[in-house]
């Protein structure tokens, strides 16, 4: 489940960055999306949600 969680978070972040780039706000969004602490928290949250299914 850990690898699946990471894959889901990575796919989500890629989509967010794609949309941010299309809207011209990539720099503002990338600082948040690429934060290692937030990335780890997102993976943990997805992992917990998948474990309850």
C-alpha cells in the first residue's frame, strides 16, 4: 500500500503542477507541492485512507 499511496500522491501532484502551469501560477504552487514535509503527510494520509477500504 505504501508504493500505491506514493504513486497516487505523485500523480495528483503532477496534475496540480500541470494545471498551475497552464494558469501561469506554477511558481506559487510548486513551492507548496514540492515541500517534503507536506509530501510525506499526503502519502501518510492516502495510506491511511486506503487501509480503511
